[in-house]
């Protein structure tokens, strides 16, 4: 008996890019058997494949070719979850919409992930991370201000907050639907959208009530929310984030001789000058001794090299350089060299989490089809029709 929370759950993942595949990867990290389904003409890029393709088996199957749809429907019969990231109506046209699949498998949990949701005036629009940011005000807020009287230009947030947030939210909803199924015996459809996730991620900006006075929008223009919560450049061209959030911490800051005469005006200019007088290491020592919160900005390479980060599983490192042009013990034919990826952000005291690794593209195609009940003749016919490739796996 496995102690993985989602052991025994089978997921068919039809999603591309980041949001939907993040849902599938998250379910895999909790022990689900996730099968990534792609047509041959949609090979992934290496970076997202290593990031959100991990923990999945990979099958290359074209649902539009003869036999391809029937093969997929055969897999659906014994699946617990299907997740898709198509625009509204596309899944129905392919013959894999929720209403069709729930007739085939009433216990199925069906997840739909897109940019603008399944209802409303924008329901048919395609969209990705930056579209969702623009539509929900994130880029305006991220522009910040240049001064107390001048707003900065809108600026895209450089991290895919809505993609990852939507994927994790969708995984959360899938797990709740599976829990509900334990009581009802029936599946259901869950929906998640990048533009809806934005309201959660930027929650304080959506809170309103009579008398609320909003302050200036923070962002790159002010490098934070004010002079005591912002980035400062130090003498060695490093960056330090000062985080003084209350009167007690402000008193601690003023106990440091360099800050003892901070005036009531021009905080930013004055403090920028002070911080440029010492290195980031010197400031961390001085501020730490005074119990003033401050953190040096750290580069990704430093996080990867930190033994503690590797030990606690924040960063996972694997070396595939000795597998060039050959297949490893798991049937994979990677040729990526030494790679890193982020580990699982949570731990559970009584359950294990899966240390998920990326598959080779299409490596599990024939095995999954056989396990699904297809015969060798069926598989040969799929190959002849172009529904599955002649040669697998496919290097990416």
C-alpha cells in the first residue's frame, strides 16, 4: 500500500504551455499516475518540459487521425481525471468535451483551464499569462510610480504568476472533486482561468470599503511600498531589501548611527546615499545586529549551489550527461546534460511526495496503449494512420 496521497488516481493531461501542465505536475507530485497526451506535431520545448512535464508518462497520440480518438476514449474509460486547456468549444469539436466523456465515465473529474473562463464576453478569446495580466490591471500596478506626482508606464510582471497560480488552484479543485466523489460516486467538471486567479494573487487591490484610502501603487519605480520597505543598492553594486514595517523596527533602525538623524523629508534620497557607503555584507551584519529585517537579493545560480537548498529539496539536480545517445534504465533517452528544477514546496508528516522527473517525449506510448487494452494490431493500425509516430521516443 503506497503512502502517496493520490496513489491509484489516473490523470490524462491534454494541456500545453504552463497553467494546465502545472496542474498535472502537482497531481503527480502527490502520487497520481499522470499521462501526458500530445500529438507528434506538438513537441514541447525543453524548459517547460523539465519544469511542468515532470512526473508524467508521455504518450504521443493524434486525436484527429483515424483511430486516435477511439484510443483516447479507451483510456478515458479507466481514468479518474482529464484536464484540458483548450479554448471553449474546441474540446467538444474534438469529441472530448465534458458532456461526452461523463457519459462514458460518470466518475470522471474533468478540469478545464484557460485564460478568460468558460462564460462571459471573453469566453472565446485565446490568451496567455501577459493577456491575463493586462486584462486585470497587473501591468498597470507593476509600472509603479516615478515620483510622488508621476505614474510609470505599465510593465508586464516578468514571472508567470497567473499560470502557476491557476495550475495549483486547478489541482486543488481536482483533489476536492475527487474527495467529493468518495461520497457521491460521481465526478464533476472544474474550471480555472488565469484572469480569475489574478483576483486572488492581487487580493488587496480588490478589497474595497467606504473610507478606504489607497496609497501609491508600488513597483519598479519606487522599488517597494515606501522608503522603509524597498530595495537599496550598496557600495559593491549588490541589492538589499529593507523591511521595516512598524515603529519598533523603525526605532531599531534609528539606533544605528548611520540612520540616527533620518529626517521627515526626502527619505529615499537620504537612505540611498547611506546604503551606498557600505557593501551588502557589511549592511547585513549591521542591520542583523540591530534586529532590523533585511535580505540580500540572491541570484538563481547561488540558490542552486547552496548545499542546504539541495538538501531540503528546494532545488533538485540531475546529471543526464552520461546518457547522450543512449537509453537509461527507465527507457528515457535524454541528452540534456546537468539540469536543475524546483522541488516540491511542501512536506507532509505522514505521507510521502513523489520526486518527479521528466520523461522523454512519447516514450510510454505503446506501453500505455497496451495497458489500456489495445492489441498489437490496434497499435499497428494507429501507426499506419499517423495517429502515433513510427519511431519513439522523440528527442526534444
